[in-house]
C-alpha cells in the first residue's frame, strides 16, 4: 500500500527539473492546498467473469482536482473509471470487490442503488453521444428523469445554466430545439458535458473525452475541464500523457490491472519513483 | 472550495416500474411460445379422431372417399411435395440470377428501382396470384402448352406413357400449373432473401478474388458461394417452407382431385387446397372435419421441420 | 512483355465468354422479374379498372343484376385488419423489445426468437384452422373477432422481428448515456431507445398491416364472409379477399368484374403501404446518420 499511496501536494509550483531524457511539459495549474478526499478506493479487485482486470487498487481521489488515470491499452484504467459510477453493473459477468467510499458511504456495496450513485457521479464517454433529440431535450433529460425542477421556467433556467457552464450557450442559444446531432464533434462533447452538469453531480468521470476530437476542439474541452474543477471533482482517463500533464493535478499510473504509482502530476512527470512509470512516460512502451 | 456535499446515497429499492416492465415483456415472450405449442396441441387434438380411426396408416393411405368415409393423406401429401419442389426448381435459378444481378452487375441507378420492384412482387397478395393463375395461366396452359408437351413427349417411349409425365388431358389445371404459380409466387421471395445473403458477404472476399484476375462469375462461384453456402441453402429452405403452405394461389388451379396423381398435368390436390376446399362442407365433430385437422397437423409438422432447418442455416452464418 | 500463348488466350476468352453468358442470363432473370410485375399489375388494372365505380364503395354486395358493390367487404376488411393490427402490433413490439433489450443473452430469449421465426413463416391456412378451433367452435359461430384474432397472430411475429432488428441498430452509446445519467432500465428503453427507433418500428407495423390486408386463408375459417351489410364483429363479417373468392368462380360477369376490382383495390392498398413503409424507414435512417 505504501509505494502507491498519494504523495503530498505541498511543493511550490515550479520544481527544478532534473536531467531527464524528456523534459516534462510545464504544469501551469496551481496545486492548491491539500484538498479533501472525495472518493477513497480500498482494495478494489475487478473481474470480468473469470478474468481479473484490477488487482488490489487503493487510491484517494481529492476534491476540486482533476485526477488523471494513465497507462497502456488494457491496463484497467477504464475499468476502474467505470467502477466509480457502477457502470460495470450493466456488463453481465462483471463483478467488483472492495470499497469505494464517498461521503462515508461505500457506493460499491450491493445494498446501494446504482441509479442513485449515477446521479451524483456523471460520465462523459469517448465518442460524444448526444441523444437523437433536440439540444434542449438532451439537457433536460436528466432533470426530467429525476424531477429536479419545479416549473417550466425553472427548467429553462437550468438548461441555460448548464449550457453556460459547458461554454456552449452562446453557440446554441438560438437553436435549442434543433437536433443535438447537428453539432460538430467538439460541440457535441460539450453538449454531453452540459447534459451531465444538469443533474449537478459531485464528480464527473471522463473516459478519453478528446480522443475523437480535433486539436482545437480538444483545447476547448481542456479549458472547460480546468474551469469545471472549481466546483466538481474530475477523473479523466487519457491515452495522451501530454494531455494528462496539461490538464490534471494528480496522476495515477496503471499497468496490467495494478496501480503502479500515483502522486501529483508534477511529481509523476518529472521525478517518477518507479522505473516502470518512467519507462511509460518516456515512451519506452505503450 | 469544496463541491457541495452530496445527500447520503440511499439504499437499493426495488422499483415497481422496472418490475412491471420486465414482467410484462417476459409475458409477451411467453405468449409467443404458448401460441406455437397451442397450435400443435390443438391441431393434434382436433385431428385425433382421424388418427384414432386410421392409425398412423392415415399418412400412407392413398384412398380419399368421403362417401365410404375412408380417408388417406398420401395424395394430398404427394401433391404438396411435388408442387413445392417443382416450384422451387423453377424459381430458384431465376431468383438466384436476379439476386446476383442486383448485387453485382446491375448499374447503380437501376439497383434501387429493381430492388423495390422485387419487394413489391413479394408483397402482392397470394389471392391475386390465384386469380392470375385461374383466369390467365390455366387457359393458356390448356390451349397451348399442355398439348405441345403431350405431343412432344408422347412419342418418346417410355417417357411418353410413364408416370408423372405429360399424359393427361390438357384441361389446364393440375400440378404443373400449380407448380408454375407457386414458382412465380416464391420467386421474389427467394430473390430478396438470396440478395440479402449475398450482400452480407464481406467485400474483402470478393476483392481478393478480383485481385487475382477472376471474372465476376468465377468470383461468385469460387469464393462467395462457398462462403455463404449454408445461408443460401437456408434461403432455399425458407422458400420451400413458403411453397408448402401456400393456399390461395394453388386452390384455384390444382383441380381438387384427391387421388394419387399419375401425371404432372392431371388435376390433383395439396394439403392446403384440400383443407380450403373441403372445409365448408365439414361438420364439426365429424370425421370429415377431423381428417382436415389431421392434414393440417401433418402440414404443420413438415413446415416446422423445414423452417427450423432453414433458420438454423441462416442464423448460423449470420452470427459468425 | 512476354507474348501470351495461344492456349492462355483461348482460355481467357472462354472465361470471358462464360462470364458474359452468365451475366446475360442474370439480366434475363431480372427482366423476367420485372415483366412479371408489369404483367400482374397490367392484368389487375385492365380487368379491375373498368368496374371501378362509386357504387363499389357505396353499395354492399348483392345479387347479380341488382347493381351491387363491395362496400361491406371494404368496411369489413378495414375493421378486421384494424383490430388485428391493434392486437398484434403492440404484442409484437413487446416481444421485439424483450428480445433486444431485456432478454438478450438468456436461453428463454433464444427460444422465443426461434419460435417467433417459425410463426413468421407458418402457413396462414393453419393459423386459420387454429383460430377456428379456439374462437369459432367454442362460441358457436364465425365472427369478425375471430378473423381479427387470426390476423393478429399473423401480424405479431412480423412486428416482433422488425422491432428487434431495428432496436439492435440503435447505438449502444445512447443507452450508455442514459444509464450514466441515472436512468432505470425501463426509462432507458421508453425515453431513449424506443423514440430513436420509432421510424423503423412504424415500418414494421406498416409491413405487417400490408401483409394481413391481403390474407385470405385465415378469414376462410374464421369470419367466413357476409353478403349483407354488417359491422357487428361478433357475427360473420365480409372482407375483400372473401368477396373475391366468392365472386371469382361464378358465371356472372358483374360478379367476376367486381372480383377483379376488389383484387385491384387490395393490391393497390398493399403496394401503397409497402412504399409508405420505405419512407418511414428512410426517416429513421436519416436520424441516426447525424
């Protein structure tokens, strides 16, 4: 448990860079004073039928922070992400042991309703997936399902607020009743984020949200993520280490279902404790 | 600044909406199965009197005499099988040709209209085919085709005089005419099903063949057909299943003579035509009705077998 | 470049020839198909159009020479097809939803799918006989309701199959999105999947209606047909197919003409429904494209 425990984020922003084969990209976001833990993962073991995908993962995910899961394909980072909002429940034969504690409750317990977990923990997928409905109906879907509003005016306001938070309002305010599928890829992903925000989740999970987008759209989304962490806890799975370095404050590195190392993004990218981490970061594999 | 604290996530409740949802859907599925089993059971019970009276020999009995109340199913069974298989032999090559044309050699612009035309043909109600057969084909057969067939083949002994060839008086109705109508009926069906099968072959297979310099025909016979052979047979069996049970197209042109046929041109009967023709006179509770229901049971069992085989062949390759 | 040997060239030409001949035969086959359709439509219209007067729609069936029409048959068909569709289509949709969304990998679902496929191609004469035994004999008489039940049993597997097929085409991404927002199973299906598939489901229903509109054999054993005007579904009921059967093999020219007109009307109705179903499918295909 020790090697994988989170290191403290008490260092000042700039570190003197050592002689490393690859200079880590500068992390511009400031590391705040230690943020409280939002989710604590304890002894997570995940199985797809007989095949084990995660081995004894222990991790703290702090609030108001962007935590990045990185690692080679198939290392289990997406599986772990999906554990957090009980999405693995929908896969027949999938099975997760261990405790996932949020606000004192173990949300992985079979006694807890996964539907309610998902109203507190939202998810954005790799390929933008707006529903084949109008933009307004897309955003309103969550609030309507969970009856989160009083009157139509309330709903209108909620839709507008969500779209503003997702930095999409100005672009779509004149065509709220047009289909969500008519937007560009980057806009669709922001629509999905707005849809997720409409139910006011405490945590947003993002599974490679930019891999289907062009660089400009990606930059928009990353800026948005940085704004969102002010009010939300964000966990992002990413293939791109540059993205992890740009956008996150904490990073966890996985390999073959095990958590190898986690710590502040700064530290992981400039001075990883384990050779394995360093090998991945410098592109020796994956 | 912390994110707003979340209210405690509650315990799992069983939601009545979901339960009703699942239950009602399962019930719908159950109804489907119950319907099939009921059909089999009720048909059998209805025809039980016939099986009790004649035993299993009912199936092989060749005499059908309402007056003496001696019934046998073999004439109807023979008529059904002969017309269906003959129809299949005629329809399958043409249907296959159409399917190949649609998928390979047809110019792009014609593809949709032709496909639509085939599907419209398949949608024409069977009674229309029956009328066409009765008013158009049967007279045509009796005036031109059948005399020609008789004259042409009669002088080739022993074909001319032997069983199942063209030796009956040319009255236009009979197994041959019925087979032709059936062929026309199942033609679009076979064309459409075969086209779907051919369309589902991966382009990669065909590209590989063309890359080696094969002609279209060679690519088809050498690569595509072997790859989808099972599904093609499935399509054929599906067409056979259709032809076996077809009623209205056949009932007008088969002549309704319930005896063992001695010629393709002789009036004959199929199970479906016997049932349809004799139903009005059959009183409930009598042997007359029971034999009809027994015939229906036999038809259902045969169709079931053919359709089950067809489905196995088609789904097997669809899934892989 | 090496000169091709005579043998190779000969073989090449022969292969081309085979290909050309086969190609030509296939064109001929397609021609046969088109000619058939044209012939049938021409036959229907040339014989049926002549008898198409207003009387056909306004006057019920009656004795030859007294100027009858097909009104009661048309109404009877509409009623039985309508009720049959109202029973069979929702049931079929539920089966389709079950097979695609809820049953998925279960063994029971495989059985249901198999049985549904058998029912789909089952001879309609047997459906008629079956309904005769359960809905006519026990109740002492033929009826429009029995006819509707028989038609419903034919429509149901068609709708089930097309519904399942179209639901499978709905991208899993939509379901995932809805689940991630905290929807329950029935909400995912009701609010996201079914609306997305609506056009395709409608196609299936239209196709099923087109099919049962033209069915004769099931009605032969259940609603029998009725020469007088009646909308009472507990009594024998007239229908276009039965009227055609009744009027076809008779020596009265007016009746034969009416039979042709009736056949033409049914065929036109069926073809229109088929074409309409294509537009419905195109509408949903367009939606998914975005």
